[in-house]
C-alpha cells in the first residue's frame, strides 16, 4: 500500500523497499472550469542538483525539450499538452542505481506553459499530485497530493528525490513560485535570459 504524504514529510524509498533500483515518477493534475479561451498546458520538469543545490549544467535540467540526463538514468517520458484523461499526465523514469554520484537531489516541478501570456495560474489547477511507482511491479509506493493552497503561482516544486546515507528518500515540498519556470531555473543555478 502506498504511503500518502503531507507537505513537508519525508520518507525512505530504497531503505523500506530493498532491491528497488528503478522507479517511475508520475505527475498529474486537472484544471478547473476556465473561460479564458486558451488551453492549459502544464509541464513536468526536473532539476538534477549537486550538494550546493544547483545544476552543474543545462544538461541537468530535464524537460520536454531535453528528455534525459547525460547518462540516460533519468528520462522524461513525453509532454502531455492537454492533461486530458485519467492517471498520470506526465511520467519520468529514474534508474536510481545509475544516477551520477554528483547528483544529490532531483527536484520535480510543474509549471504552466506561457502562464503570463494566457493569464493562468495554479489557482485554476486542482488535484495535482506526484507519485512514485516501482517500475518493475507497477506498485504505487509513495503519493503526495498537492492540495489547493495556491492562487497566483505559475510554478511549483512538488517534491524531491534525494540521497541520504547511501539511500534514496523522497520529500513532499509543495513550494510555489510566482515567476514560474524562470524563477525555478534561476534558483537552481541556470542563467535565464
């Protein structure tokens, strides 16, 4: 049975699941009734950061236009441009055993594509979640439902996979950004134009 987390909670992933090396991280969301005339396109993105909390290079920023890290241990499985349908809207495969040693943490984020132009924000998004599945069995191990605590934010750090004493853990973050992907990129050490 999956462990359901609340904001700020942390849980062991590999220690409580011996032998677990490959996971799928699923992210999902719905949009509320919206009459702005423009489609919602939410995007999952990841920042693979070092001990200082920064990416080593642009290659450590994984999103729909850069779908895997240098050694292929983290793979974004594709962009869902509408969010239609049940289940995960976007998924990321992570081979925990082969994530490069300099990567201390993988931050999972959801942003709204062209949020400013389309006058959209997370106040118009509901049922956002992140879940971690055992890639081999498909069993859901961890789930964090984001809740409805956002209004003007256009980006959210939903959770982080991180190393601790040789094991992988997961932390439910739920931290919003008013300046969306640009703010996230800046905070994780990418230069934005």
